[in-house]
């Protein structure tokens, strides 16, 4: 019989939106608290469930969208392994804090991951609308480097982002002492590292 469709095929929208949604989901999964689990083929956007009678469709990696998902998952794995804030306190309440989980009008989630003196800010735009000048609360002033953007062209995205980072001002916002205006890519996730 037929196998059910994998993650990519369950995403709404056209082909571009399906891949963007998959990249966004991967970003959310890798940056949220807890250990990570991917089933074989998810790391490059396999469209069908795994079939024990056949090998994975590696030929899909010749398509830029699939290669982009694979590159993103590799980068997320590398960041998860090398950035202590993303793994150091996975099961400790002190390792996670919401910035805003109530922006249902714009469908944006934001949170901080922390370990030691390091903070990573995660902002997820769950709509296909670019959000320009979106003010985000930040824990300290200074320059926040954009260490990952799921909408980067190398992942198959449209390249909307923050030019490498944003400068935080001492303007309280969302219960935090500082804030910055960011550009949020469509169906995209952005990771900022605190100074």
C-alpha cells in the first residue's frame, strides 16, 4: 500500500512555503528545550515515509531546496553542539525563558536559551509575511550577531535578514531592559547571540 507523507508533504502552501515551513520547524525543534529526534530522510526533506524495501531518495539532493534543508540541519546540529546556550541546560528551567508567546496576531514566537553567561535569542515568524521593524525585547545592550537565519539563500530561502546582526538599545520591551528592531523573514527563524 501507500505510505503516509513525511513532514514536507504535510506543510501547507505552495512548494516554496512547504520548504520554508520545514526549515522553520527544524529551527524550532533544534532551539527549543529537550533532546532532538529526526527520522531518516527528514534531514533533507524526503517527501515520502521511509520504505524498508528501498534506499532513501538521495537523488533529491540535486535539487537546491532539498540540499538547502540538508545544509540547514547540518548547521543546526553544529550550533546545537558548539553553542552552550542551546544544550547546556536542556532540562533546567533556568535554561529557557519566553520573550513573547502571546503574539498570536502576527504568529511570532520568541524565547531565550541560556547557559553560563551566554544567551541565544530565537525569533520565529510563522507567517509568509516579512515583518520589518519588529521590536524584540533583549536582555542587554550591545550588538547581537545573527548566527542563523532559516531564510538564507544557502538554505533555499529568499535572503531576508538583518545583515549580520542588530544593535540593542536601552529601551525596555517585552519585560526585558533592552530592545532592537529586527527584520523577520517569511516563514523563517532567526537566532541572535547576545554580546
